[in-house]
């Protein structure tokens, strides 16, 4: 029975149209739309400014899940995600799992906003992220404080480590590890940032004591951001001594500005046989292991194990406790948002009464000068 002209379609008409759309859609149509959504999502995030490296891995977890179950993403269930990531797809690290879940969630947010209506109309499937409040990994850093050792304990640790260097079996390697750790504490850089520094990245004339170039972690997956890290007086003297006295002991050309500031002592056989002028840089994992061993041997007190990121927290905390303003700590760490820096200062021992007295004294001195 045909609908009279000039009247609006009723619910029965809409259901009839939807049923016909379902019947006319094929599996090939569904797979084609799936591929289109993957491509368009990557294009959208490219426009948003994500780095090429981030884009490459953006939809990998979605493809991984859909291939394993041979289903379209909008037909994935939370139970399937649970079974996969608790079984055959379980990554070795919690951070990797959290990263994959976030990427899946981001893709589904895109589907819900741009394609939910079309997917329901053509395939009869509702779009809802299979990452829910039950299987969403927690950010452990939000619940566990990274408590650095005190400024005094840190100073004593580096002093004891320095005194033990002459007895090391591999003196240049031991000094390299010590200098990397001390520079991390002084400048607040991350392990991966420091390992990537080249000799030519150290600008001895910049600022008051010299600075060095690092490629910091970008926010929201935007890719590495170039910034200058600070050496301060102690760091300049230490790094100058290392470059002048120790860096040349490694098996490469220490005069090449492209050579790593902190090279690896272990050259792969394929590289060692070629006698190349530039050695590979020491890796972050090697750096972490060396610092862990040294801390267990030389660090005294309630905290007996260090890792590079804890030295970054120590840098922020000890500078703030010594009177460095929050803004300057933020610049030192290379943070875009002050709220990120505040998270690094959760264990800082503030003294509002002392700061109030200091503020009053500064006001009195200012008034005295004006009068």
C-alpha cells in the first residue's frame, strides 16, 4: 500500500527502509567501510598534528583485534577485548596495554562521532567502544607516588659513587654511567632524551653555563619537541671534564659532532668489523641497569633503588624545595602545562610560614628602597 502524497513517513516506513538497507549491504561493503574509516581516522589525526611515528601505530591495536576475531570493529565486544588482552594478546608491560586500549578508545570515539549513523543504517550495528569502565587500564602513576631520596641522600650517593670510580673494572664505562646519572639529576632530562644527545648538541656558550639540545616527549602524541636542557655550573664542569678526559677512550671519533655524547662500549659485530667513525649511543635500558646497580651499592636510607625518571623527580623536588619558583621548574623539565609539573612535586616539603616571612621581608626591603 502506497503512502499518500504529502504525508510524512511513519515508523513502519522507516523500519522498512532500514531493513532494505541491511539486506542490500554485503560483507564486502562492510569491509570497505572499515578500511575507509581507518584511513580517514589517520588523515584526521595527521591534520591534528600527530607525528608520523605516532600515526603508524595509531590503528594497529584495532587491526590486531579485528584480524584475530575476523570481525568488523563495530561488532567487537568488551568480552572479546578482555579475552584477547588477558590471553594471546597480553603485552609484557602495563604501559603497553594502556597505550593500546587508549588507541582503541580513540578510534571508537571517531567512529561514534562520524560514522555511527551510517553504520547503524547500513549494517544495523550500534557503535560503542569495547573499552569500558571495567577493562580500562588504570594509570598507575596517578595512584603511586614516585618518592625520590632527600637532597642530602642524593648528594651522598653521588659522592660515594664518584669515590668508587677509580676501582671500576671498566673505568670509562663507569664514568660514562656516573656522568649520565648526575647530568640527569642536574638537568631533569629523561633517559631517552639524554641517550640521544650528540656531541654537537652541546652548546657551551648558550646561557650562563651552557645548554644541550634534546628532543623531548611531545604531548598527546604530537611527536618529539626540540628544547634546550640546562647544565648549571656543576653540570658544565662535570660534562666538560668528561668530554675532555673520558669521551675519547671509546672506539669512535670523538671529534665528530654527530657522534653520541654517551656511546655504547659494545659494538655489534657487523659494525665493529667496518671500523665506522661513529659508535651507537648507549641505550636507555643499559643506562637504567647501570643506575640501578650503582644505587643498590651506594645509596643509603629508606630508598635503595634509583631509576632515571626518579632522578628527574628528584631534580624537580629538590630545586623547588631550595626556592626555585614553580614556573622555572616547569621550564627546567620542559613541561607545557604547570599541572604536569605539580604532579612531580607531590613529595616536596613546602613551608608556607617560611615563604610568608620571606615575602614580608621582600616587601619591607622594596619599600625601604622606594623611600
